[in-house]
C-alpha cells in the first residue's frame, strides 16, 4: 500500500526538474509547461474527497486497484506522449488515478490494524507521505541526468509502469477482501456536497498553481474569493444535511474528534513550510547557482532521508520528550530555515553547515508532521476512516499548494523588485523567503504550546 502511495506522491514533484527538457523537446509554451506540472496536482487535489467516498461505497480494495491501474496506464501514456496537449491530458488522468488511490491507503490501515500495530503503520504512512516531495526532486534529477537510452524526460513517467504492474499483481493477492456487509457502504455519495467541495477546491487550486505564471491577473483573485464563498456554502449545506439525518460528505464525528481542528492547522502549516522550502530552494540552486538537475535533486536528499527516519522512530524517543515533540519540531524547523537563508545569503553553496541545517529542518518538520497525523487518527473510528483519510489527504495537498504559491511568490517578487539576476540577487530573495518560512514554522510552534496547556 505504501509503495503505491509513495509512487503517486512522487509524481507531484518529479516533473519539476524535468521541465526544461520537456519544454525543449515538445516545444511547450510557458502556459503549456505549467499545465504539465500543475495538471496532476489540480485533479489530484479536487478529487481526493471523492476518492475517499468511492472507497467507502464500493470497497477500499477494489477502488485501490482501480486507482492504481488508472495511474499506471496514465503514466505509460505520459511517457509516450508526442505533444504538449497529449501530455497535459494524461497528466490530468494520472492525477485522477492518484486521487482515487491515495485515500484508500489510510482507510485500509485504519480498518485492518489496531493498537500498537496501527500506530506503527500510521508512523510509516506519515514518513512516506511527507518524504514524497523531496524524493520526487531527487529521483527526477537522477532520471533526467541519466538520459536512459536517449529518452530524456520520459523515464520520469515510465519508471512507474513496471512498479505499478508489479503492485497490481501483489495487491490483488494480499489486500483483504472488501466486506460487503459493511453498513457504511449504504451511505449515499452526497452529490451536492461533492459538487460544492469540488468547485471550492478547484477555485482555490487553479489560481494557486497558475497565478504566478500568469502574473496574478484579476481572475485569480476573483477565483480565490469565490473559493471562500463556496467553502462557506459547502459547510452550511453539510451542517443542514447532518441535522436532517442525511449522510454528509465528511462525518461530523470526524470534525469533533478531540484536537482534529488543531491537527488540520498544524498539517497545513508543516506541509506549506515543507513545500515552500523545497520549491524556493529548487529555484535558487537551479536558477541562481546553476546546478544541474542531478545536483539539484541530490541537494534535497538529507532532508528527505531524515524526515523518513524520524517519522518511523519518534514513538521510541523518551517519554519525557513526547509532549514537546510538536512545538519543539516546529521551533527547530524555524531555526533551520533562518540558518539556511543566512548560509546561502552571499551567493555561495553554504558548505557543510548547509547540510547540517537541512538535517535540522528535516527533523523539525518530521516532528511537526508525524506525531500530529498519528495522534489525530488514533481516535478516529474505523467506520469514519474514509472521511478522515479524504479530509487529511486534502488538507496536506492544499498545504503544499499554498506553500508553493505563497513562498514562491515572495521569492520571485523579491528578485523582480531588484531588477537584476544572478547568484547574489537569488540569494537575497532566498533569505527573505526563508525568513517568511521561519515565521510560518513559528506559528506551528505556538499552536503546539497552546495544546500543551490544555
């Protein structure tokens, strides 16, 4: 289950370092290239809640296999695309397959593991969920630089095919059969709720992923305003449906789980910082310092490795530390962001101390993410697993989009205001952006302290 999830998450970011090669070989316009990169994210974010409800209604095993098959087939089609239009269409389909697949992973964990086994499984889930972004940059850099058999960018998609086929073969034999007697499947799809939420997420997502490329025209701000209105209408409709005894898209029981609201805030904050960190640093090392795709990808390896290790081991740390892990992790992430900005401010490579700062950032973000997710889900009832998985998967994705949009805009606006390019200008923009990242991480630390006083 986690291998499929890792593969799907990888494709959110794996295309970033392949973008220049794709643009050259397919003669893609700026807008076309942006849609190649963002198309996957748009359909993925919009359909996550729908994927979760489909799993509950049709069976998590069945929907998992369908999502994996769609993702694998779309990956093959992406790798064989002969034009920008074809690649955009298949990226949209690939994102849809991922949105159907990923919510089933958490639901299957919730339904098939209990006690300490569930805690371990959730720890592994957290580690995979949070390292996919950095790992995508690394794997993308390696594959593009290798230029296997002269295929250029195509292996970043084709690598999914043998893995997906193998997973389909194994999953069909090892995943538990769906329980057709599950009463929860009797719940309807709540089509009005799906439409409202899909429209709200679309109105929020599209300007975030396309706004910077388009120069933030009026329609992007109108869309963001419409998203707020649509989210409000969705919440009002769902509350009325629950009062009438209907089956809302997200069960009120999930929203009433102790600490769920605080967990949503923390997960949004940590994923925004994580994605903003990776995106801004990628712009700097490739644009300002002129790193190759391979070197740029490997730059993120320390953060990804440490994030995964901490996500798998934090439960074994001393009991005296457990209550301070989340605020301490956010505080460490804030300090690490400041350190990275200062180490790179002169336009050089930062030396060995830079990697120490990367490690600190990876540890801090992992401590902000993994304990939050695990503890939030520990008290969710198995029958509410689909609702919780759809909600938290959507939150993490929207957090990533927000981080890329907000901190990427800060970086690019700072460079534009200087009217110059080069390593020094890029380093100055990086420093400002990383101060902003540190401030966001500090807010996460404050949220941890608030919780500790309760």
